[in-house]
């Protein structure tokens, strides 16, 4: 492990980074920070949760000349939540140097953004659509930008942002530095990246597996109609601190979170059809722990760094192996442990091998728990709680009542009654979930077709800012439809 002191960064930034609790640089940081400081273009690939944000954030902050009142760095991210998260991390890294960082995303009042832009931020973190909006309105000048970073570039490509990104890059001086980071870099993205970049250094943190070893990975064979009962039993047995449940579509996410609430779990869903305010409030509640199950689509959770996520449940198997990597990567971050469980219906069994081939790691089989096991799990949780209460609380006040109960009953009967009262018995309230079509079987499977997928909304994708925006004049001659420039990504590779 490399010390940040040895990476040639200033005292001010070093102090800020140590204040964030970073003691040593992660491998992607120690490999890419020096290259980036030398203004090299870099394609950086490293496992989820291994600090890619600071890998591009630290050198970017270092290069900002704070006395210069101009935007010098721009980071493009696929979703609004990610733009906010990245800007918060950059703000912390830049606190020592007093670097001004501004997030710019759709769904936020544009005149407020224009006012913030007038306060001359040094770094902008934004989603493609809204960035382009400001460029076209001439409310954001990019002629002093020296560094451009594309975070989760492959996802932005999948979402059809390629033309927007090209249009943004066309407004930035050519003698810039371009960096591109993601945990997954499917072939097509590399080729496209090279079009935007000059002699990029490809830094791949060499690991045996694509996922981090600290995530235990299981699969469960479950019939579609039994999935929900299995999920709630698992939640009862594993009592996760914070859990994310992934569903394939927006409708699925809505139905799942409603069904979980019906059975008494504190759950909420997040996807692109919700208002910006709602999305932010759901995430805030999840971070604070006032809800403990977040139900999400793939896109909604890309890159999100929420500490304390102990379990990821793939209620529906993801459509491609890269999505699997990003989904389960919401746990096991920054060296913590985590558990990922993937439901596989009998017809989808062939996908298991496809995922495993990409991640280079086998998932262990887990048998779906029975109702009795769920009850036992809940009981165990109560027993643990009782033990904790014995250890930490002064019980003097309750002793008299306890003695009184023991005068008429034997001890084990009293305790059994208390256990029964405190144990949440597995809830079997009927719920209604629309059945998802299984992914196509091996023979029917076609290479992934982006346009079709977007139309179907099969990934439960976000509304891109771009498609919602009405106020922006497209630049003359600019095509605003999803490009054909990238080769379709296939599940079969
Ligand atoms: N050197 C470090 N030491 C300790 N913690 C770190 C270090 N660098 C980053 N972190 C923390 O690790 C967590 C994960 O970092 P980050 O979100 O940048 O991961 P990532 O590689 O971008 O993951 P993803 O592929 O999911 O986007 C964050 O909470 C971050 O603050
Ligand atoms: Mg990231």
C-alpha cells in the first residue's frame, strides 16, 4: 500500500484526505494519481468501492488554480444522485485548498443553478443533459477547462448519452486531459473512449476476480411465484442492517416496495420516474436508517456509496454481467464485508454461468429458507436483543414485576411468553406482484440491442435529462436520437 505522502500531492490536499479518514491510497489511487498529475489521459478500471472517485478527484483538485475564477474541471456522471455524491466527495478533498465545486443536474431549478454558476466554481459535476442545457444557454463557459472526467462511462453509453457527451466535449479545448473511470469496461466503451482521448493509459487493477472478495455471493433457485416469500424469509433470518433489493423494471420496484410495506418492512423504492425531491428524500432516509430496505433499478444505484449496506438481493437476475458487478458492489465497500444473493428462476439458469464467467467467481448455492427457519431467525434476533438489554441496561425497575410473574409461573413459561410477544412472526399477508417475463433462454437470446432495451425500459432506466428537456434548442444539424455508434453489448461475451 502506498502512502498519500508519496504521491506528490500538496500539504493542503494531504490534510484534507487524512481528515476524510483515508490512511493509505488504494491500488487504483496509487496507480492513477501520478499519471493524472502528469496530465496523461487515463482509462481506470477497478472493482466497486475501491476509491475511484478520489483516484480522479485528488489530482483534479491538485491542478485547480484557486485564484483563477473559471471552471477548470468537469466531471460527467450518469445520474443526479451520483453527481451530488461525487461533488460532495470532491468538496471534501478540495476543502484544504478551498476549491469550489458545484453539482449541476436536471430536476433542479435552472435559475438557481445559473446564480450558482455566477459564483465562479472551479469544478462542475453534472449529468449530461443539464450540462448541455447550460452550454446551449451560454450560462456555463468551458473554455478554461483542462480536465474532463467521465465517471461510469459505460453506463452513460448504455443510457444513450453518447451524443450529449460528444457535444459537451466539442465545447472544451482540445488540449485537455480526459479521464474515464468505471468498475466495468466492456469492449465497445474502450474503443469509443479512445476516440475522445489522446494515447490513454489503461490502468486495470489486476485482480483475479471482477468483484471484491469481501462480498459473499450466493444464488437461490426460486420459482417466480415464490420469490417474494423467499425474500421476506431471508430478510427475517438475515436481519440486514441496510439492504438493497434490485428489481428489473420501474413497475417491479414500485410493486416490490409496496408489497414489502404490506408485510411490515420499512422499504422504499427509487427509480427515474420519481421526482428529484422524492429520490433525494428516499436516499436520505435510507442513509439515516429510517428505512432499511431500498428497492432499486440498476441505473438508480450505479456508483452510489452508502456505508452500512450489508446485503444485496437480486430479486430479478440482472440482464447483463456488468450490471451484476455494479449491483452487488453496493455492499462490501472500502474493505467492509457484505453478502449478495441472486434469485434464479429455473428458466434463467443459464445466466448464472454467464455472470460467473465474467466475474471469474463462483456463486455458492443457498437453499431457500422454510417458514420455520424464518421464525427461528426472528426468534434468534429477539434473543440477541434480550441479551443486549441485559448487558447494557439497568433492569432494577423491572425486577419487582418479574418476581411477581415468577410467583405464579415457572421461568421458562414467562420467558417463552415474552419471546412470543417480541417475535415478529413471519408475515404471510398476500401481496400482488406482476410476474416478470424470464430473460430469454439460451437459444432465443439475441445480442443486446440498446434501442430496443431503452424503448422497453427493461432496465428500469432513468429518464435521461435529455429526453425530458423541452426548453433546449438542439444545435443546428445535431441529431438527438440514440446513436448507433457503439456496438451493442451482449450478454454472451
Ligand atoms: N484511500 C482510502 N482509504 C479509505 N477509504 C477510502 C479511500 N478511498 C476511498 N475511500 C472510501 O471508499 C468508499 C468507496 O469509494 P468510491 O465511491 O470512490 O468507490 P468506487 O471505486 O467509485 O466504486 P463504484 O465502482 O461502485 O463507483 C467511499 O466511501 C470513499 O470515501
Ligand atoms: Mg464510483
